[in-house]
C-alpha cells in the first residue's frame, strides 16, 4: 500500500521548535513536488510549504516565512519541515502529500492537486 507517514509532532511552548518528517511507504516520490499542509479545528486545510521534485526550489505561506523551512533528505527519502519560533496559531494537524502531476514545473498550493495524504501529526503550541 502506497502512503506517506508523518511524524515529529508534539506539544511545545511558544517560541519552541519542532521537526516534522514525511516518509513514503510503498514507493518513492522522487518525481513529485511535495507539500506540507495543516488543518486547525474548524478551519479548512491550508498550504504551509512545498518543495519541488529536484529539491532546489521551495515556497512557504506568508505566515511561516522566516520561521519554517522545508527540505529533502535524499539519503532517507524524506521531506522535512523544520519549524522554529512556533506560535499558538501554528497549532494544527500537519499533513504531507504528493503532487498528482509528476515533474510539475511549479509548486501548487491547492490541496486538491495533491494525493497520498498521510494521517497527519498533531502540533500543539501552548502560550
């Protein structure tokens, strides 16, 4: 069964850091742009960060710029979301997913264009 598995979430105080990992199972996603999304209670799922299949281009939503980075660990075939200076507003379930279109030239922010969603990992930031 092909799936993505998120890990690394937890409870942290405001100003703290977490490192989320997205690990594929069943296949590799070396030809896919990858995205991190989050969903807070009562809110829609939103784009957080994306990285292209080469791993040399990234994009972040404005609210996390300067605090979050997305990267690829090719040796372990994982996508990493490093989150620093966390704020209570970052509290959500974080998901990773793969772009439906291989080798897409741009990083898409629309969750509808992604597939192989994992179960998510909870991030809770206390004030």
